[in-house]
C-alpha cells in the first residue's frame, strides 16, 4: 500500500492529470475550438439549445453509468427506449392521462431491466456476459416494439398539449427537460454517495466476490442496477415523445452507443470510487459539445460517428494507461 | 452406453435431420430442390462471418465488429469494382477488413485496452465510415463476373456452398494440425499458462483477429450478391445471427473451445430454423423476438453449466 502511494505521488505530473481528467480536458478543448471555428457558438441561445439537446442522452447516461459502475454494460437501452415510447403514447392516447402513460413506460422499462438482471443472476454473470445478454435483449425489445405498433408510427393526440408541454415549457429560461435532467442527476448522485444501497453498488462493481463474502447479495444489486437503467430508458422515452409527439420502433435506435461513449469518455470505470454522476455529466457535456460544434460546422452525420468512435478509442487508451500506472483512483 | 455417448457427439446433426424430416412431412414446399438450393445458398455469407467469429472466439476474443466489417468490405467492394473490376474490388474489400482487424487486435492486446469496448467502438465507427464512403446512398453491384460466380450451381448445389465447405476443412486443418492452431486453443483456454509456456499470446491474438475480420469481410462481400447492392445497413443483424451458430457449434464465450465443423452444424441449424419460420409463416416481427430468445437461451445454456459450481 505504501509503495503504491509513493508511486502515485511521483506520477503526479501533466500526463497523470490528463489521464485522470480526460473528460474535463476534452470539454475545455471543445469550448476553445468551438469559439474559434464555429460562428454563434458563444451565444446564450446556443447554450440553451445545447442544454435541451443533451437531455435524452443525459438521462440514458445516468442509467448507463450506474450499470457500468457494477461492471455491467447495457446495450439494450436504445431499443427499450423505443418500446417504452410506443407503449407510453398508446396508453396516453387511450387514457388521456399522463400518469398512466408514465407508469406504463416505467413498467416496460423496468421489466426489460429486470429480465436482463434476472438472466444475469441465473447464470451468475460477470462483466463480459452482460454485453451479450443485453444485446440479445435489445433484439427482443425491438421485436416487442414492432409487434406492439405493427410497424406503424404512433402520433400523440393533438389535444394532449399538457403532455407536449413537458418538453416545450421552460423555468426561468431553462427548458423543463434540462431541469428534469439536473434534478434527476442530483437525486441519483445523492443515492449513490449517501445511501447504503448506493455504496453497495460500488462494492459489487469493485469485486463482486468480496462483496458477496461481506454479506451483500451481489446478484441482487446487479439486478437493481439493470432495473434502474431500464427506468432511465423509460424516462428518456417520456421526454422524447413529449418533444417529438410521435413514436415508432426505430425511435431509440443507436441511442445506447451514445450513452456508452458518454459514460466511458467521462472517465467512469467499474467499481471506481470516483466514478459517478459528475463524470457522467462530463461525458454527456463532452458528447453534446462535439455534436453541437460539428453541426454548426456542417459536418456529415456519418463523419460525426467516426469522430465519436475515435474519441472513445482515445478515452479507452487513457484508461489503459491509467491502469498501467497503478491503482484505479 | 458407449454407443449413446458416441451418438451424443453428433446431437446437433441429429437434430438437423429430425427437424428436416418434420418439415418435410408437414410442408410440401420444403422437399423441393429449389428450397434445398436456397438453404445451401443462404449458408455462405453468414456462414463465413460465423467462421470468422468462431476463429476469434477460440483465442478468447469476442469480435463484435464483424457485422460492421461485413458492411465496410461490401461497400469498398462495390465502390472499387465499379471502376476497377471485381477482382480488385474483392482484394480491396478484404484488405479494408484486414486493416481494421489488425487495428482492433493491436489495440486490445499490445495497447492493453478493454477488448470488448474496442470492438464495440469499432462496431460504431466502422459502420459510420462505411456510410460516409457511400455518402448516404447505396451502391449497385453490376459486375457480371461476380454475379455469375455467385449464382453458379452444380445441380442443386451452389458453387459458393462448396467454397464454404472447403473453407471449413481448411480452418479445421489450421486449428487442429498446425502449430499456430494448437497455440490458439492454448491461449483461449488459459492465457497466463500459455504465456508461461512460451507462446507469444499477443501475436496469436492479433493474427486471429485479422483472420476473423477477413472471413467476415468475405462473407459481407457475398451478401451483396443476393441483395444486388451494398448499403449502410448491411450486416446489421450479423452478430445476432452468427453468435447462436457459433455457440451451438460448440464454441464458448470464454474461449479455448470450438471448431469449424461445429460452426457448420450450427449454421445449418440456424438456417433450418429461419426456413421453418418462413415456411410456416411465423409473423415477421415475432421472428425478431424468436431470434433474440434463441440467442438468450444459447447464452444461458453456455454460461449456466459453466458457472454451476461457483457461488458468485
């Protein structure tokens, strides 16, 4: 332990700082780059716009980070989002009640999360199994969405303006959805840091065997994390349908990859005591800024995907360098 | 007892025969030569991709990039073959897959990056790159020589199926009778032990990923023969379709198991199931759920027995 500390102290230099605060540095670089090369970047309107752009990815990333902390990986989020969106709008059109729509979406999301977690519990999965389980589950969720909608586009009833106002309204000039994101972020941060269940998630992620020996039922905590991720997908679905007013089975296509990139670029790592909502926020801001700046510079959407991939690879390299320098913190 | 144990080795093949007999009895369309040709013909593209996946899995590398690599190879093939002919296009497509495979292998071994995440990052990026090459459109495959090769058949047996069989034999030969193949099993079974035995595990893995990517690329190129064009969505379901083939064929997610013969049987099973769903008119959207459920069952069956003894 002593030796380790000395090594970390010696390594406190520019490289060490860069590797540890990858997301933060990227944000600063992006802001500098954007203010030089993109017109209208440093305007209040643009930042307001940015705040509402990052909401859906932000909510998904919150769930993704929690799953990533317990050494899982939820590739089903995007398609679960589609399923929740379709169900929510159908229920909303049927009952004209926002609460029922929300509850139905949450039930579907939590159900898919529960299925992910339950399968993981049955096969006593470790980190790498959850990639495959959730990949298969995403196909099931996509099929469910197609069966539910019969492949059609569902429109929100035009008289449900109260539902659409969830996304349209604003509080003190900040859009409602951004407020939802911030409140949700603070709540999850509090739960992760200050409650027993949150701390146990970190233990399970760091070493699920040791946590099990210490009296924590690791399997159950992994399951809770997946259920929470499903709930986040449902919440994102509500925000998304409120904004667009329509839903189809391809609504959430590929959203999970953005959430994964944001989680990892922000610097989260399984069981890392410093990973959490702050780093998730860094990652989300980073990805939002990249999209914002590249949209302003008229960069093709496919090139944007390649750029995101390269940034993810650089972030992974930073993580591996960090690991080789000793210690997770 | 001994006979039963011997027979159980061929349980996948026996399942194929029983399933075929069942469909032969209950569906008049199944027994036709056309259907036979169709099943064999559809085995080649994703069969090659599955072989590639298996090749990576033997050394313990889950190459999730294969779907995107199939797409990239097909797009490069389509674009190059338009002006330089199909041989040059084929080579360019395979070379593109090999380059990405080499990059993926080097990053996950020599640079010690998380192998899963590297393949997922490339899965996103390579497809984006392929779409960027196409600039949002599709490329039509009009090369007459290529289309002729893809549709050549001897009786009801397509030429491509024979090529597939030759590849299976070749891959099995490499895995079983060469020094490199044996070291692949050693690396997949237990990398640390293999390293202490003097095997250069990084080198073995990088070569495995390159071969795996090349096979996936070849598969992707021949998907275009059936579609007549290459677009950005090509091979989007390759992982979902190929993972069950590989795992049913005896490979394991942890590595160190599996051979090409088994993958051939797994490929046949999955194709028969697809044929069943089409012949018996299973609702098209329900087919997605069934495909996902099969993949889930395969994962559970593989992992449940492996982790049965341990508690956490």
